C-alpha cells in the first residue's frame, strides 16, 4: 500500500517528467522550426513558429525567429508586427529590438535602426548573440553596411570565449562571402565545420564559392557530398541546379548540364513544400535558364497574396514570358500595366522598359519600340546590344531612317561597347542607303545623310583601320557628295586609300572577287580623273584594270584614246 510520503514523491516525479517533457517538446519544436528554415521550408517553419508563439507567448526567440522568416520572404510589414509583439511579450530580451532595427534597415531608416540597436545593447551588452545578430542585421538587408557589421561580429567572436557556437563562425563566413571575399569566408566556414562536420548549409556555401570561381567540378562534388549524407536536403539541389546552369553557359561542351539543372531545381521545389516562396524562386530560376515555355505554365497558378511585393515581380515575369513566347499583345498589356503606377517607379528595372520596347517591336510599332528600348538601356547600358540587333534588323528590312535612329542611340548609350565598330558601320550603311533610296525616288534628300554616313565610316576606320568595307563606302559617299557637272575629285584620296589598303596592307584581299570589282572601278575612275592632268598616271591605272580584266571595255577604249592623244601631243581632257 502506497504511503502519503510515497504518493507525494510519485506526484513530484510525474510532474517533473511532464515539465521536463514539456520543455523538451518545446525545445525540439523550436529546433525543428529552425531545421525547416535551414531546409528553406519557410511555410512549414512559419506554421510551427506561430504554434509556438500561441503556446509559449512569452518566449522572445519564437517571435524573433518568425520575424526573420518574414524578412527572408521580403514580408517586411509582417516581420515588423511580429517583432513588435515579441518586444512587448518580453521587454527585457534584446532579440526583437534587433529585429525591429533590421526592419528599419530594410526601410532605409538608419536612425531608427540605430535607436533600436542601442536599446538592444543596453539590455544585453555581454551576450555574444546580441552582437552576432546585430552584425548580421547590418549586412543581411537590401542595403548592406559591411563597415558597420564587422565590429559587431568581431565582438560576438570575442565574447564567445569557448569558440563552440558554429553560428558565430557561420555569420562571419556569410559576412565575407556576401562581399565575394571567399578567402576569409572559407576560413570561417572551415572553423564551423571543425566544430560540426555535418553542417550541410556550410558545405553548400563552400560549393557556391567554387561555382563563383567557375570551379564547377569541385562545386558539384561538394554538393554530392552533402546529398550523400542527406538526400532530402533541398538547398543542396537548388545550389546544384545553379552550379549546373552556370556551367552550361560557361562551357558549351557541357551539353547535359542545363537539363540536369532544371531537373535538380524541380527536386528542390518538391523538397521545399511547394510553398509560394519556393515556387517563386523556381520561377526566377526558369528565367535564368531561359525556359520560358515552362515558366508560362508555372505562372498560370503562381499568385501572390494582396500586398505582397513579390506580386509585382510575378507580373514582371508574366510580361517577359509573353514577349519571349512571341505573345506580343499579351506582353504589351502586362508590361504597360507594370509601369503605369508612379508609385512603383522606384521598383522598375531597365529590363522592364526593354521588354516593353521588344513587345512594341513585335507588334510592328517601331517608334515606341525604339523609345522604350532606349529608356531601358539608359538604365542599364549593358543591354545595348539588344538595340544594336534591332537596328541591324531595321536596316535589313530597309527601314533605314529607323535603323539610323536606333543605331545612333546604341553608340551614344555605350561608347565602350566592344561591338562599337560594327554598330558604327551599320549606322553608316543606314545613312548611306537612306540617302540613296530617297535619291532614287527623286525625293531630293539632304546631303547631311551622306555626311553622317561618312562620320560613321570614319569612326569605324579609327577603331579598325584596315576594315576595307568601310573604306570603300567612304569612296561611295564622296562620289555622291561631288558635283557631277563639275567634279572636284572628292573621292580620289579615298580611292587611293582603298587601293593601298587591299594591295599593300592586306594583299591577301586583292584576289577576292568583290575586291577585284572595286579595284577595277577605282582604277578606271582614277584614270578618268588624271587623264586631264597626268596622262601617264591615267594610263598606268588603265593598265592595272586590264591586268585584272583584260576585256574591260572602258579601259581598252580609253587607253586607245589616251595613247593617240599622247602621240599627237594633245592635252585635251577625256570627257
């Protein structure tokens, strides 16, 4: 029979086990939530953390962890609300003040951030985690301040005297990695792995650094090492997909890597609960992979909640995808809607206007196509070749005036473009043929078109002095600029320059059929020019024509006349 003393002991033991079990369950649940975050299962983690907040409303770390999930997802307002609740639930805990400061940094409110950080330090100035999270807050935001972050991270390292918390070394590794300073990052990650060799996230980060150095084999091997230990670790598949996609772009012989990348990104999607955010990331990857057909299908069911800033990006992707899939009217509607709200102006990219221009191009509206493509390139001059290709297409379509407009902008918008010589050449062609076409239509074109053409061809020859095609077009330009009733020989120095170019500078060109035709034309025209003043020189040029074309009628007949005139001592010019 149980005595009262024994009963009390039993009750005490049972309560102790329940309480211990409750604490263990809570600890495991928070650990599980963090594990879900590490696996990029944000929807699952959010659900778990909300449950924890409901059951443990005084635990600051629950709020802090959930708020950071929201910031990872760019849901800044939700993060602020959670951090505010967390700070109220436990006013003596610094974590949620750090969270609020981080929100301030997202909103570019540096004064507000500093105020919150000062309060956090005042509450917990000897806790290394306070400084670790402060340091992370400074660089884990859209406007990183690395200079401000480092002293806090160093203080965290100094205060963590046992050197056993991997999170401190991971934070320092992330700090350096975020700046692409992979040497010190690698050192910090190795210190973390010394403490816990199973850290999958750290190994994925190291693989990422190999990728950034185009060490694709090493990067792939490192990811395979992670997957050998945990085949269900989603972020490893994401990084593997990004490694393989970059590999496929860098190495044309890596023919299987693009398909492997897409397959691995789908595995990532399957392992990250197919939440909105994992699908959103998958959609962005499809843009990078240029798989717009699959992206179009994915976007049909990818919807953001009202107020979610990612909805704006999804609308952008819909516009891009429609244009890439040649659904120009649909793309035009999407992109026009995207840019119409003045409140969104700061969120617009150069590519938004560029794609809008491409949509107009697809519908045949060259004026608006050029307008918006130019606007896009003004914001991002690295995209100038898009407009250059359009200008060349307009030239091929014999839309010479529009080609000129496009190509002038190409040259003005990026003077350091490696394709500058070719762009200038096409600009010269567009001006020349615009003049020639109008001239043949009896439209009396302005000679300014020819002068602009010559300026463009002269620019080509400055950049590529031995480009014979540009040299020949300068001949053609000056023939048209000369007075046909009283020729001044404006083309003569350009004929002579062309001859030197293809017979002395690049003699291998002299045997090419188009060059032979040009040489015959040059020799005959120079013979005509010199016939009045230097018959010997004229005869020399005619003989050069006959060396290339023994049956050339002009050279044959003119040579007879000049020889006869020489025999008679006549100085009358050839008409």
